[in-house]
C-alpha cells in the first residue's frame, strides 16, 4: 500500500511539483481524524465498530452476529411475548445493525431501511397535507425527485432555498412561513461540495419549531456528527460508506428524541420498509472496516484533488477541504475531513465525457463510498432527474465530473487520469497514434 511519501515522490517524478506540495501540506498538520459527539464511551470508535453490537450473547458462541432468516418468531405462550414477533416489525440482526450505527453516529436511536430513499421517504411522511418542506436547492437527484413529485402528490408544498455558506441561515429565515414543518439539507452537497452552516440552520429551525434533517452520507458517521450540531434527524444511504462494497442497498435514519423515533418507526413498520436480515448482516460486516476504508479513501481523494488542481485541462476542482474552497473553514468547524468524493470541471462537456470513458480503473457508475473507485457525469446519471433548466438556474455545470475515490494505490489512480487526459483527441493512423494539439 502506497504511503503519502510514495505518492509525493510519484507526483514529483511525473513533473507535478505543485500537486506534490499540496499533498505534503494537506498531511503536514492532519485534523482530528474522527468527529465526536457527547459520549461516556471509553473505547475508540474503531474498536466499537469491530466488536459489534449483538442484542444478547449468542447461545452457540458465534463470532459474528447470526443472520436470523425468519419471517416470524414463536412466542412462549398466548400471553407471554418475546422481543420479536414478525421480521417486518423487528429482527435481531437488524437490531444489532441499528445499535452499531447509532453508536457510530453518537445518537440514541437508529432505524435501518431497505434503501436510503426509503429512509428519506419516511422522514417526508412526518409531514401532512398543507405542510411545507424547505429543501436545499443543491440536493441529490433522488431527493429532488421524491420531493418534487411524491411530496406534491401528498399535498405537501416544497420550496427550494440556497442554504449553503455563511448566509445560508439568513436565507432560510426569510423563507420560513408558519406552515414549514421540515427542512432538508446536505453538507457538503453532492456533487457541488457546497457547505451549510448546520449550527446556524438548526437555530433557525428551532426558532420556528421545525425539524432539521441532514443527509450525512457524503461524510459517513465518522467525519461529521450533525445531531451534535443541532440536527433532529440524520439520514445515510448505508449503501455507501457503511456497507462499503457496492453489494448492498440500505439506508439508516438516526435520531435522539424518543418521540420522533417512535413516529419514524411507525412509518417504517406500517409500510414494511425495514432492512432485510441478510442485508443487515452485510452492513454489519461493512461497519467493521468502515474506519479503515474512510481513512484510506480520504487520503486518496486528497491526492487526486491535488493532482487535478494543477492539470491544464481542469478548470475547477470541488473538494470541501481544499485551500481554495470558499467555505473550507466553515466545513472544518463542523467536520474533520473532506471525504472521498472529488469533482471537477473542464469547460467542455465533450472533454469531460471523454475523460470519464477513457479511465480504466474507475467504474462508470453512480454511488460512492465503495472500496473501488467510481466516476460519472452527474448530469447524465445521479442528477439526471433534475431538469437541465433547473440545473442551469442553480449554477450546476453540465461538464462536471464526479470522482468517487476508493482504496486503490493512489499512484495507479493518478496514472489512470494521466492517460485519460492524454488520450483526448488522439486517434490511430497507419498504426501510429496521432494527438491533435489541445
């Protein structure tokens, strides 16, 4: 596994002197690795993730939490009932996962859903016909689709507000009416990496007695603790960092307030959106290595961002902890790292699509937080459900490329970008490779 110095040496050998300096600077004074929340726990989060959270000792001494593949649970008698009766309502494997995620997120309660969108849908179900939801105007395409169509059909009005930056809370305040019951944000946003002042947004929501939901997927439960910053609900697409291998669909919803937990559980149980036992097992397996994966992927992302920033064909790099990010200090006041997603623009849609197609180690697909690196053009994939005119009104570049960095050797990833950029406008003629001027 390549260390930081090996990456620096590689960049220097390739002539990327400034990128090498940026990597050295990024690692010379590393921030606190993991975000923290008020806790009486004495063991480190890495230890707690590995040790697991079985609801009770296994009678056979299984080293891992068993998969309880059963629809129903027998009861002791007609009047004596155990902790579980029907897997839609609860399952020991799901309980173990929920306990582990709640521990990692630093909260009292967690619910595991069949997908991240199912978790978000349950949050929206807290609203009634006539209520209003304020949604960040830079949101994941799936969230936009859910709110723009699903909430509207339920009689819920959705308004879009630019909540990022230091002025975000003031803009949110101006958007409030007596009918607003829920505010939904991401920070950093995906893929534009815009940062929201979560403490400030929370203060506005509390003033108006509205709930603040934060999609924390981009940061994982380790790099940012929105509940500790004042959020009421935190949602993760557990498909990403929590599971970590692109083999499981899952979502989680984390809260501290018991009454709010019961409302969300009622929705989950009534609609049957709880995560299946085997998927819970896969998520539990992923949690054991989450700290290792997040740390490694983030180191790789810093190296990739540094390389891209100095490339002559790249017009802008989006990464929340980069020195040139306008809200870097705001982000670092509430999170401990930038995560694994790096985005960039080239000024040319054709060039961006060429680079995406020409990479060999990056899978062209949606999602992030996996062990292997992914790449995509969001306007054609993850954010295609947002109309082009809406994207344009929100300064969403059509040429933006999203790079979801994995845990591979960063030298190989940089070299892959090198060849992808170099192959632009190259073609074969008489057995020779001809490259036109760029």
